[in-house]
C-alpha cells in the first residue's frame, strides 16, 4: 500500500493518476503538517475517490496545542465528510499522551485512524507501539528513528514482526532502495511526501514519481 501526502485537490488528482492507494491530507509542511481546513477537505474529497486520512495536529511538535480546539476541528472535519484521520501526542516525558489522544478520539468514534510519527520521537518507540495499539488505531506511521528510516531500520524490522490488528506504515525519509528489504521484513505499507515532489514542497506533486513508487511497492 502506498500512501502519499497531499496538500490540495490538485495533489489528490495527481496522486490518484499515479496509482497511490491512499492520501494523507495536511497543510503547512513548514510545520511538518497541520490540520487542514474543512473547505480544503471538501475540495480534496470531491477530487478523488481514494481514501483520505486527515491530519489532526494544531502545533509543531507532538504536544497538543488545544484539546478543545482539536476536538472542534475533528467535529468540523467529520461534518465536511472526513472519515479517516491521523493524530498522535506525547507528554513532556516522551510517553504517549493517552489522555490527550482519547480526548480527541472521543470525536472520532467509528473512524479509522493512524498514529503518526510521534512514535519515533517517543522515549521508547517499541514500548509505545503496544500503547497506541490499545488506543484503537489501525495503522502506525513510523520511521523507527527521529532521524528517519535510514537510522531506524532495525526498529522497523522489529515493529513489522509485531503487526497484528495494527499495520506498520513506513515513512520519513524513505528511499526507494529501502523498500525491498523492508518488505522482506514484513512491512507492506509505505508513505511518501517529498519523494514525489521533485521540485520541493512548493512545486506540484508528480504523478510520474507516484507511479514509480506505486510500481515499486
């Protein structure tokens, strides 16, 4: 499965044309991806029939800025048609902030969701896997290290072996040459962003680049 980061409806169209299987919709990549507006969600959902996972993150880093605000955002995005989400929070000690996650998840009853790369920045990513699985996510996006996949391969291999009801989605500086060995270790989901934007985040998403990744995956 190939998931591609989309910033707007044009990205969604290009990603689908290239053979992506799912989108992660965010805004403001300068802050590593924040919550998009309801209008943007509507536009993207109208432009594609791919599954779209919508980011719920209101500040850089992995602590929630405002739980009340995030809950309002979640409700507004559901009203706009979103049915799948991406979220994840850590406390000051680097542990999964279960209370914060549950507060937001209270607005997402019945929705599928991904725990994002907060796992990589936790005090113990492998211990965090079991915690987030208990929160009810069906996917964990991880690189195995805050520095990216190249430094996190050993952790990713161990996480891949623990997949059951929760699937590992590998992303974060992922390179094409890393896909085959990670597949051999049991990973089957891959996530790309800048890798399908040859001109950078301010340039259009390339359907041809997506196709290359889709064929590889």
